C-alpha cells in the first residue's frame, strides 16, 4: 500500500472532479460531491488545512478509489 499524500480539501475536490465527480452543493466549507453513477461524499475545504489520513481514507472508500488512483490525478 502506498503512502498517503498530504492534500488540501480544494486539491481533493479538483482531483475528484477529474475522476468524474461534480460539486452538488456547498454548505459553508463542506463540498458535497456526487458521481453520475450514484457515489457521493463530502469534502471539507478549509483554507490552508490538509485533510487528515483517516478522513482521506473514508472519502476514498466512499468514492471507491484507491490511494494510487488519487495519486494519478494529483
């Protein structure tokens, strides 16, 4: 298994956008993303803060992506 990259919320939203996810709505600093096949997740995009490793794993599990998939689009 690969090392977990340090990624900000805005970078993660952009990377998921490249994988087919689109922002459904934004409430505060939380972006709600959905794929056209029904997968969805919430990404906190707090300015200047990185997403923690536990939360990043949960987001990737919700999106059914691996760390290597994420690294390809970053």
